């Protein structure tokens, strides 16, 4: 009985840690969106979408409102979005998106993670030929009556591709069409569970299963950093 209790306790703690990290990332997204477009979601499409993302990870409404209020305070330190690029072992490309109030601290931490993981940071833009930035929208499959009709409807709004995956419909757009697609889905009253700009690999590194474990360990270590918003790699 004691072992079962400890297992449940461990799972609850892990879930709480995951939620805390997700809430922290969304809080930073809110701060950046408010600084760029103001605190009123009615006039700030980016903030509206982040609030929808917050709902998707069950972030309490009062925490979302508190984050908007903090971001509206002129005394609040602003976060800077900085992208870092590098290679892990075996030539695997790794791109790290951060939101930081201290880039010196952030880059120093990342250098340590890459170095200890057998990789190294590269120059800005060095992975442009490997990753393409695209808009990605996720919709519950149950929210769409006819996927073919939806596809035809969205072609004029920047649709690149649409696919089903594990109970979701995933829509890709070009970077420049993200806002147009967001407005189209909003006008069609289609609830988006999560949306954002993601880095999609254009080429992939093929390595052994044992080597994959090393890369994923490095990625996990990077993701644990409080300044890190997202980590992308080109593992197949």
C-alpha cells in the first residue's frame, strides 16, 4: 500500500511540476504580448490566442488575469525573445526559443547544457536551412463536422497543410499567414485548443536508439531552464 501511495505521490508531483512550467511559459508569453499590443484581448489577437492556450493547459483564470495585470505595470521588467541555435552530439540540430530578462545569464546556462551534453552553441542563423518557422493550429477533431469542407474553406486563408493526429486536426500555415489563419478560424467560431509559431525541420538526422536517448536527455535538460520557452530538434 505504501509503495502505491508513493507512486501516486510521484505522479502528482511530476504533473504539478509540468503544470508549473507550462504556466510560467504562458505568463512570459502574456507579458510579451501585452507589451507589444496592449492588455485588451479584444484589440490584441496574439493575447487572445495565448489566453486560449492557457485554457488548454487548465491555467486558472485568475492567474491569467494576474499575469496581464503584471505585464501592464510599467515597473514590470520586460522579457526579450531570443533564439539560440546549436548542435547536439551526432550532428543533431537543436534550436532553443527563450524569453529572458537577462540574456547574459541565459546564454551562459545554454553553453553549459550543450557542452556537458556533447554539443555546442552555434551562430545565429546557422540553422535556417534546417528549420522553417510555421504557424501551427490544433483543433479537437470533434469540433469539425467535415474536414474536407474545412480544408477547402481555409485554402484562401493561407492553409499549407491539414492532417489528423491522435484526436486532433493540425493546421499548418506559412509564418506570414499566421494572423490571417487565426482570424479565419475565429470568424468561423472554431475553437483552437493551441496555436503558435513552431519550427518545423526540413531535414532530419538519423541516429541509433542509444544515441537518441543522449539527445533527448540534453533536450530535457535545456527545457528545464526557466528562461526556455521551447526546444526543437531534427531527430527523425
